[in-house]
C-alpha cells in the first residue's frame, strides 16, 4: 500500500487499490500526540494535490486549467485567466486555451476586439475587416480602430 485516502475513488491521487496516481503529489497527514511528538501511526488519510502544468487535468471545474507548461490563459496556479477560456483537458490531455472575443480586451491573440459592439472595422469574430487597420493600445483597454485605409 502506497497511500490511503479513505475512499475507493480513482483519479484523486490515491487509487482504489491504494497506489499513488500519476499527476498528483501526496503526503500522509500525520499528527502530533498530546506530548508534541510526531505520531506516524495515527490513522489519518493520505492527502493528495493535483500537479499544476503537467498537462493532465482531473478537475472538471471550468475555472481550472492544466496546460503542458506555462501558456497564455492559464496562470501559475492552474486557474483560467480573465479574458480566456480553456477546453479539451482531461487526465491524458492538456487544456487548449483561447482568448475570448467580444469582451473588449486584446491580450495579443486576436486581431481586434471592439467589446462586442461590432464597430466598423472589427468583425464579430475579432478579425480586422478589409480596408481597416487596428491600433492595439494595451491589454486593459479595448482595441482602437483607425480610419479606413484609402
């Protein structure tokens, strides 16, 4: 027995057969006795945490992501960054993260973003329309569309 987390679930770090699972790090939750000494025989379960940025996602929460290394859209704590969404990740596949179109912010993956107002020059799928150019200010303000190219 490598671990015991007190249940028979798989994909939580400690398998139903009490083996450590790939993609997690675990430790025994030992406690101290009333005299202050470490009691390694105390019957506390193994506690496991998912490894971040190893390309395997076990959490189904849409605010969580796991990419194969650090990428745009998924922060160092494996949380989806505002203005992005991540999909397709599971226990064998890393998430793919994409910038949201229509929220008014351009983090560099879009040609333009006009806050979903569909101003002249920026299409509804965040592409600069023919005959226009886009001046990207900074990542905290919407894209500014220039004048038509003549």
